C-alpha cells in the first residue's frame, strides 16, 4: 500500500503515461501546429487591420459602403437567427418529447445543410427564384426580387445556419426526458405554460449557445451569400462580401479592418462558449454529444 | 396518426412536427430536389459532357486530392492535439483547447485573406518558403493549406470525448500484464480511438470538398490548375451556364450525401464501442 498524499494523487502513475521527453515533444508539436495554423492567421488579421495606423482603420470602417455592409449583415442576422430559433425549438419539442416513426431520419435531414457546400446552398435558390429559375418568370411578372436582393440573402443564410439551434437543443431535451413536462400538464398547466415555465428554463443555456453559433455563422457566411448577392455595393453587399471586394482592389488595410470586426465577433463567440461550458457545462448537451455528432 | 406515434399526455405534437416538416421541406428539401430535377433536363449525354470536361475533371481532381491530403494531415495532428489536451497538464492548455474551435468561429472570408497574406511570397510564412523557391499561395499547395485550416477542429472534437471516457483500468491492466507503453497504446488505446478518428477524418474531408471562402483567396483560381469545384460552379453560374453549374453541383451533392451516410454509420459504430465497456 502506498500513502496517497495529494501530490501523489495528482501525479499520473508512470505505467500509464509516456516518458517525459515524449510528453514534452507532443505538447510542443500540438502548440506548434495550432500556433502556425490557427493563431498566426488571427494575428495577421489584427496587424493587417492596423498596418496603416489607427486613423486609417477607423476611416475604413466608417466609410459609407462599409457601414452599409455592417447594417445589411446585422439585418440579415436579425431575421435569419430568430427564424431558426423558432424552428429549432419546434423541432426539438416534437423530436425530444414524443416517440414516433422516422425520428432518426428526421434528425439526419435536419443536419443535411451542414453537408451541402455553401455555393450549392446559394445555387439552389438561384435555380428556384433566379431569372432562369422555376419561379423566375412569375416573380418577374409580379416585380418581386428575391435573388440579388435581401430575401435571397436571408434565405441563403437561413439554409446554412439551419441546424445550429436544433442540434444543441435536441440531444439535451432528449436526455431530460418528459417527466417534468408531464407533471406540469397533469397539474393543469397549458402547453404554453409548460413550455415557458418548465422546458425553456431547463434548456436556456443550451439555447443561448446555439444562438451564438448560429449568429456567428449567419454574420460570417460568405459562399452561399456570394452566389445570391450580385455584389451591388451599398445594396446587397454583406461584410464578408465587402471584405472580398476591398481585398481584390488591393485595399488590404481596409479589407483587414472590416475583417477585424468579424474576427472580433468570432473571438467573442469563442470566449462566450468557453464561459458557458465552464459555468454551465452540465446544462449543455454539447459537452456529451456535440462533438460526437460532429460540429460544423 | 395514433399508430404512428406513442400516446403522450403532452400537447403540441401535431403543430410542432407539422411546422418542422413544412419548414424543412420549404427551405431545404424542395430547393435541393429542384437542383436534381434541373440536372435531369440535360439528358444523360449532356450531363456527362458537363461533368467530364477537362476543366471540370481538373477541378474534381484538385478538390478531392487536396481535401484528402488535408484530412490525412488533420487526422494525425488532430490525434496529437486531442491526446495532449486530454492527457497532459501544461500552462496554456485551456487557451489551446479554446483555440481549436477558431475555424468554426472565424468567418471563411476572413480566414481566406489571412491565409493568403501569410503564405504570399512576402508573407510571414511564405517568405521562408520563398527562400527555397517554393510557392504556396496561388498554387495547389495553397488550396491544401486552407483546407487544413478549416478541417482542424473536426478530428480533435470527435476524439476528445472518447479519450476522456477511456478507463485507466484498461491501461493499468495492460501495463501490469507486462505490456510496454507503446504496446498498450497500439493494442489497447488505438483500437478504441479508431472509430472517432475515422469519423473526424470523414467530417473534415466532407467539409473540405465543399469549402469556398477560405480557399479562393489563396488558390489563385487558374482554370484547370488551381480552380476548386465550388468555384467552378460559381463561375459557370455567373456566366449563365446553368446546365454545367447544375450538373457539377448534382455530382458534388450526391457525393456529400454518400459521405453523410458513411459518417452516420461511423458515428453509430463509435457510440457502440463507446458504451460497451
């Protein structure tokens, strides 16, 4: 029998770990890899943004076309995210609280947009609503613009962010079962009361987490939006598209300045994610199942 | 309706499922079906001609080749990163853990211009390659670099939970029966990690073949040489060549669905292995 001092307990037993040199080597390799492939690109965005000085930075992000792009990006997200939240909650309620045939097929179909290339996500709406699309002639006749206009941008964004909220809520609500909701119903609560007072408080952190991921993707989406946008400056240019145009015009500092705003959004999302996992890890389904289901 | 689901006292099944199906159908299923329908209008000959033009074939080769290589590199380094994160304690571990998700959080266009700047001949990394007269940006190597970037989290995040749940008893038993550390790793640990490793590989590969934003800035986009399939679809569409765009997209979509099925099977395999012990 060995005496277990706190120190001995924290030190891993030598039979189930690697020699010190191997450990150090692997840690070094992991740090080098992540540093080279993830940290440096982020650093390049920030230094690139300020390469012409602080003044040029603020000029670039206050320029009218940049402001229009910011406004449009926010507008698209403000429409697309709530729509997907409502869908995610409805889908999670039906899937997690009831047993029915074809459930696993339905879950697979909800995940489908993640496996579709963003360019194809844009293309399918052009084929439906574009001038040569199935509904094109009818739309033209009634003077409704979807492609190269706000509705197209929203549709493409809704498509690529479709599964985010649902896939955070479904596994968690499945784990929580139906006992609490059944008790509420038997005590006389209406469906809405049960949802607002029992279900929603149980899943609020997972919901917030899903909304954050959904929003980050909605504001940063590039490929799908590029296909349906038509790149009309001040009209249908979102921030990622504005970044592309500035970059292709060799206005690198301005391009990185706008990019730094989106990078900041990404960083805030990451920090919020770490905080949520650290503080409410037990209440987030993603800790157990998210990675297995493959995040995207 | 009653036979289709198990009875429950909870309300709201009809409306929520109805809304889910309607929304799924309108946003996802009908538009995707429209693409396949459109591609049948070409006829068999037209379809084959569209997807087997030299330009399309070159794009397919580049996309699948670079995606495969990037997924292989990520499978190896992803395993190392996941191992280090779960098994070792060192300063900066939490930051490293958080950083792994960066490709999910950073918009692809931002990643694209950052990578292109880094690997350009006068960039922070590109200038070291330039010394040896190797070009990364605006060549096929650039496509590979971008796909490595976006695929990195998949392998790490699929292996991590499995590795966390791995019981120390197994390794102790192997060690007490006289296995060396390498033998324990090779014959006890690795077989458990294989299903999630393959899942992560498939997820990274599936993401890579559809990737657009992070690639196009660093690729150079020369038709037949550094043009990826999503860009080719985009260009055909911009030139109002709907037939070619649709046919190529239908092929890509079919491959994506096959990969999705494969990934689902792999995940079920992982779950089975995972819960057995």
